[in-house]
């Protein structure tokens, strides 16, 4: 373990849009860096543009899939309003297995073709559900969820994961949200292992 001398210590940072290095006191007087993002509070298009730029900067040099999914879930949770769950299910064999997320504890395994997530994985298509109670076979991990958006993350023609967003608001998601999350999924496709 390296001993650090007095004074600021800056970890390598991605020098990209919306990221500012900030010194933060750490254990034993060490300093570490953290990220600060400037995400627009304007239109949905601006929000997704800035979210994409922040996610690109945050995951660009990181090879670990779990770290990238964890940071993506945290960013989405922090900056998209009216969510009660944001996270990932990873493809393992012929089912989806819970990955990094923000929100209440969730269903651990979902077979392809079942529920909103399994349908997105089986059809390789985004599922925008205005009322989850009207979706045939909906799997209720949180009874408070009323609407859901699930975007498959596809690499080499194969679903490697899905991005799942839930909201307690009916019809929370629209085509702009779907397009914005599809752009995030394309970005992540080559950054998840």
C-alpha cells in the first residue's frame, strides 16, 4: 500500500463534459476525487443529452461491467425524476439475473419472455408500458410501480442485459424517454464486459 504525502492527491479523472474534480477529505488525511455532473434541468432532450455525456465520461475508461452498471443506475436514479427503481438485469443463460440498481429490493431472476423485462429480452425491443397492471404477465417486484420502461442492451445481435426503469406515476415514460434510454443502452453495449 502506497503512503501519500500531505497535499491534494488527484485520482485519474475523465476530462469530459460535465465533470469537475473535487477534493474530498478521506481516511487518514488522504484526499480522493469525486465526480460532479452538470445535468440540465431543461427539456427531456437536454436532460438525456447531458446524462449521455456524463455516462460516457464516467464509463469510458472503466472495463468492469458491474462498476459501469452501478454508476449508470446511480446517475439515472439521481437525475431522472419520478422513479422508484432504476437498474439492470444481466443475461445469464436463458434468464435475466438482477444486476446493479437503485431502489427497493427486486426480483432476482426473470425468465426470457416473462414480464416486461423478459419480454424486452425475448423480443430484443424496448417495452414502454404506461400501466403495468394492464401488461399481461407483469411481474410486480414493487406494488407501488405503475409504469415501466425496459430497454434491451444488445451486443453482436445478443441481449446482454436490460435497463429497467419503474415509476409510481402512471404513463411516466414516453417516446422521448425511450429514445434517450436507447441511446444510453447503445453506449453501454460495449462497456459491459
